[in-house]
């Protein structure tokens, strides 16, 4: 009986050590590059000087690329916890017009310097593969230019949520696939021309599929 108890204790200890080792494989600092296919939509409304409101939704799919820096620690058993940041070194420009001669509001616009900071809890299902979730704060500079145009606020800010799968191809090199959704705060732009004022309010939303290739130190 004592031998059985001892063997059981040894097996349990070995199992616990193995589980801890799985999560520890994900520990450390990492740097990565990623590419995303982004589907962006904006639910908006336009109010003219007569307080007449027109609503609508616009959307576009576009590819983007960026860099990702992170640090991950084991949280015991199979769990781990990551902190990180991303940056997109790209600009997006847009323009709008109105052939009727009424204010066009967003004559020219630019979105740049998009970054995020995130937390990423995960669970190692093998020593090389893990499932994870992500919560991120996102920010980008957003500027509209044009005659008699003003905007509030001047930046895009919002919260994002994602799920993904991380796999190590070697002890240091890894790939991630991720699906995410980000919803930004509403933005308002006004333009006054010919003694009339148009106001546009929009709420951007982004769905993205991302592939990341990285290296853990």
C-alpha cells in the first residue's frame, strides 16, 4: 500500500512538473512582425443646418502590417500571462466631396501612428502550442483638413478583443494566428460654408485576421 502511495505521489509530482514546463516554454521577451487583413466599417450620421439627419454605414477591406513587442511570464500549471505593444508604421488617407455644393465635411483626412498596448492570458495545450485571449487599448492620430473644418476629438481611441493560437516551430521561433474586433469612440467633424453647417458623427469598428511571425529570446 505504501509503495502504491509513493508511486502515486511521484506520478503526480512528475505531472505537475511537466505542466509547469509547458507554460515555461512561453516565458520571455519576444519581437514579431505581423500582417492583417482588416475590415473597417463606420456607422455614421450627417446633420445639416436644417437639423435633417441622414444615417448610413461605409466599409472597406485593407491589408496592414506592423511590429509587436511582448513579455510573457508563466502563471503556474499551463497558464501564462503576456504584456505587449504593437505599432503600425503606415498611414491611411481618405477624401470626401459633395457635388451638390453643400459642405462636404471631411475634405481630406489622415490616420497615422496607430499603436496598441495589450494583456494576453494564455493556456498551453502542449509544450509548443497555446490558446490565448487578448484585451487591448488602441490609439491613432486622426486629422481632417479643409476650409472651415473642425473635429472632436482629434484622435481615435478604443478597446479591442481577440482570440488566437500560438505555436513554436523551434524553441525560439513562433507563429500566431488571431481574430480580433476593435470598437473606437465616436468622432465628430463640422464644416461651415455658405452660411450653412454640416456635422458628421461616425463610430469606427474594425474586424481583423492576423498572422504573426516572431522570435522569443
